[in-house]
């Protein structure tokens, strides 16, 4: 038997490495492609063979759920079984891609491709027949209505996001020392159970304006009239006051979310650290700013970026309360108006891309904080 040369060893290592790469690619592609192909064929068969009707639609929905979940589970099991027939080394190398592959495919299909298509549409005219390049983006940054929308979104961030975070932090600190902590937190967190549309309807009743003699006058105007003032159309006031009244709704909703996260982080601060600072003569204000804030800074950054992203995409409250009238429109409502009212698909797609660009840096920063720091 001839001894193995260095060249043969290197060649064998290269072949193994190349086979590993090819195997990973095949597993990553074949599993999700097979999953989608089989599921789509099944869904189309259900759609074409079962007649339309209320009862039939209910049956199709139930069967589709069973088929979708069960079919995906079967494909996972089969693919996993096939990989497990290999040796242990190849199982460790390829098995993770069975589970990562479909997730990556879903992200590409539902996020990456629609984003690329939206960008492509944004380069065309309102009906998609004429290539206009970056003209739609130029319109976004020069039209008065869009500039007002940018200003309003900035107001939502400066006042809405900031106050929601500050109030959430203060409530978390104060409630942590109260005998009624659970009750107080439950009441403040309760608005989180309400949808944005539901919150808009509720606050419409609060801001409602009618004749003084009408018993259906809104709560805020009832108080206002009790002091001898005329009822006001609060959401139709001059700028920026009507936006402020809309922002209050967001603060009401998001304070509970911030409070819960901050409360969990504060409870993670070691009691020994707090007691040691008190022994050293620190008062409560110094403990708050020099012990608590630095200790939970990772959580503060995470909550702040999350609320800012939510604020940049605000839509429901504005749409329910004013429909974007009285110069209360934001970027998302302008996208909706251009896409479905003005039927200007090119400009609407450009607005969507601008909103995505505005959100992405904050989201990346948030993900980096998750990776680098413990939130709790």
C-alpha cells in the first residue's frame, strides 16, 4: 500500500469542504422549495375542488390550517430523517439548515422580494407605464404635504415616544415601592389590551364636541364647559395642538408596555447594591440616576428603539381620529392616501421605501443592543 501524500490529503480535504458547501446549499434550498411546492399544490386543490359558500369556506379554512401545519411538520420530519441517515459529522453540519432553510425562504418571499418590488415600482409613474427614476423620491422631499408628514412624525417621536418611556420608567420605579404594586401596574398596563382602532374609538368619545346642551358631549369638553369655556374640536385645532391630542393616545397605550419591561429590569438590580449606596449616604434621587439608570441602560435603549420604531409607523390612531385631516397626517397615512385614494402606486411605493429606510437604522441598533448587552 502506497503512503498517502500531502497532495492527496489536501485534495481530500478540499473535496470534503466542497461537498459540505454543496450539501448545505441543497438542504437549504430543497427543503423550503419542496415545502412551498407541496403546500401550494394542496391549497390550490382545495380552492378548485370545494365550492364557494359560507359553510364551505369554513371547512376550507380548517382543512387549510391542518394541511399547512401538518404538511410542514411532515416535511420537516422526513427531511430530518434523511439527514440522520448520514454519519454523525454530517448530521451536525446539515441538520441546522433543515430548520433554517424554510425560515430564510419565508423572509425572502414575504420581506426581501416585496421590498425589492416596491423599490422597482417606485421608479415608475403613477400607472407604472413610464420610468421616472428618482422623481417620486424628489417629490417626497419637496411636496408640502410630505414635509408636514415628516414634521408630524418627528413630533410623535419627540413627545410621544419620549414621554411614554419616561412615564413608564417613573411608574415602574414608584410602583416597585408601593403596597399596591400589582393593582397599579395592572391598571396602567390595561390599555395594552386594546387595539389601536379601539383606542381611537374610545378617545373619539373623550374628544367629542357638540352643543353645550347636548348630554352626549365628550368627557374633555364636559370638563372644559364646566369651567365656563366653549367646547373645542380638540383634534381640529391649529398645529401642533391637534397632533398633541393624538399623541396623548399613544402615550396612554405605550406607557404600560414600557413600565412592564422596566419593572422587570429594576427587579434584577441586586438589593445589596441599593443598600450599599444607601449606607454610603446616597439619597433616592442619586440612587435613581447613578445606580438604577446605568444598570438598566441596556433595557432603556431596547425599549426606546422599539417605541421609536412603533412611532415611525404610526397609522391606526391618526386614521381613526382624523383620517389625516387638519394637517395631522403622518408618513403612513400619506402612503395609504397615495396608494388607495389617489391611486398613485409609484409615489406610494417610494413613501414606503422612505419609511423603511427610516426604520432600518433604529432596528439595526436595537438588534446590536440585544447581541451586546443583557436586557435584564
